C-alpha cells in the first residue's frame, strides 16, 4: 500500500485543501516549516510542471529522481526484487504518457505512487496468469525431458511464424524499430539514418514493441 | 545492459521525445462540462413537455420528487467521482460519494410503489414500462460514450471501477431526464424496468467501458 500520508486525499480534502500554488510558490511558502521529504516532493512537482512545459532537463531529473520511489512502492506491493526494474520501466512509460494529468498544486509523490502501485499490480497479475500456464521446472524435466524430438523443428517453425505475424500487427513505428534494430541488427545511428527518426524515438518504439510482443505471445491483452 | 543503464537509456529516450503538453483541466470542471450537456438536453425536454406534469406529480406524491432529487444528485456525484478516479493519485474513496444519493433514489422509488395511487394519473402498463427502459438506455448510450471519450484523455488506473461510475452517472442522468416527460404514477413494473435499465447500463459500461478505459 502506498504511504497513507501521501494518498489521504478523499472528497473531504476539498474542505481543507490549500490554494493551488504556482511553480514559483516555493518562494512564498516558508520551506523551513516543511519536512525534508515534503521539500523533495515539492521540488519534484516543480520539475514535472517544468517538464509539462517542455523542459527536458527538468524532465530527466524528475524521472531519475522517481526511480527509487517507484522501486519502494513496487516492493511494498509485494513485487519480487528481480522484477522491480520491470515495474520501473512500465511506470516511467506510463508517467510519460500521462504527464499531462499531473496537477502541480498536488503531491508529485502521491501521483507517481498511484501509477507505480498500479503497474506493480499489473505485473503481479500477469506473473500470476503466466504461472498458471507454465509447468514447474522439475515436473517439466520429468515429463518432457526429451525436447529434441521430431516435433521440435515444427514447434520452432510455428513459434517463428507466430512471432512474424505478431510483428506484422505492430503499429508502423514500432514495427520499423523491431525490423531495423532487432531483425537487421543495425546500430541506432544506422537505423536513425535509414528511417529518418531520431534515436530516442527508435528506442522508445523498440521498448514498446517488445512489451507488446511479450504480452501477445504470452496471450495477454 | 544493467538495470540502471536500462532506466537511464529509457529516461534519455523519453526526454528526447518530450514535447510540451496541455495540462488536464481539474476533474470538477470536466465533470461540469459533461453535466452541461445533460442540462442542455433537459432544457430541450422542458421546452417540449413543460414542467407542469412533473411538478404536479411531485406535489401530490413527494416521494417521487425525492426519488428525482436522488437521481439528479447521483448523476452529479457519479460524474464527479468518475473524473476524479481517472486522475492518478486521487483517492478510491471518491467511488463512495454517489452511494447515499443512489440509495435515496432507489429507496424513494421503491416507496412510491407502496403508497396510494395519484388520483387522475394513469398507471403504467408493461408497454409503457418498456418505453421507460428504451428511453433510459437510448439516452445512456451517447452520455456514456461522451464520458468515456473524455475520460480516455486522462489516465484511469482503475478502469472497471471508473466505468461502473460512468454507467451510474449516465443511467441516473437519463432517469432524471425521463422524469421530465414521465406522465405516470409509480408502479412495481415501472420500478422493475427502471432497475433493469440502470443495471444494463452499468453492466455494459463495466464490460465495454472498462476495456476502452484500460487502453487509454
């Protein structure tokens, strides 16, 4: 569960909510009265507000600063240590997509924690679904030890066909990134030159494509 | 690639494609926009049917007035709760806000079936009750569609719960609009049809709206 002090903002908050503060309102509020974590939260809120206006430097700072908090939230949700970084990646992508929903008059940490908690729950659910379908290692070894039988080649061919079809259904930008970087193994610079896209867009498209493919091939929506 | 490097690469990539964004309006203002559309439809119905029949029903049977107030308040609170829940970081307790008014709406409608009939007012048969069902569903479809479209611009982290509230807001708004041209006394069949209509609208939203919002 996210920190209660960060999420206690039910309907009754309207009655006691302070007036919205602007980006420079830190100057007006006596910061010495705030705790260190509240000051850090306000700083991140100001960075995100600047990022909403297009400030790249503020954006990378707030995202870098968010990683530790995302990991902490995911840990509290019960995500295993080796899966924490998947939650971080998914949360960063959601933050990017939903950055216009952040209200700088409110807590950045509460906003981020809600997104991170949801992405952590999504990951736990998808792992749960996968665990139902997958066969336990020892059991698999006992019952399916001989994998290189006559059907193995057919299976590989079918898998490749499924992957090819899944790639074909990707949006054009994502398909292009997979083809250039994954299948043709071009460097980012070469792929950028051939497609006319910048390297950042190619990286994001590749990341999204891999997530989509992973979900589709594991039978998730 | 180590995890720290993966995060750094993603952050760099996201930073590189950063563009300025228009901040989302506060939820209460977005809810007001949707309610304004409902109000425009209500004005149209008042122009067509007038307020005389509605006020006569309410003066003779105050429970019907109470039920109508409950429906209107439910529409307002459920719409506000939907827009609130679509923004990350807002409390889940917003989902409870429409509950008291919904109970008033349902309770007062049920009470209407227990008292004596309003003199001179027709009692609804099954055919008329079907018309109520069609009215509520017909108005709920565009109202739900509009709200889902508006909510997709936000980031609903609880898509099904948000969609249930969308259904409740649309159904209660439609029931409120029906009140303007509902020239019948309350009966059990009428109440049953209203309940079925609201159930269909809320259920359909939970199924379809939830899917649409989860892809937002």
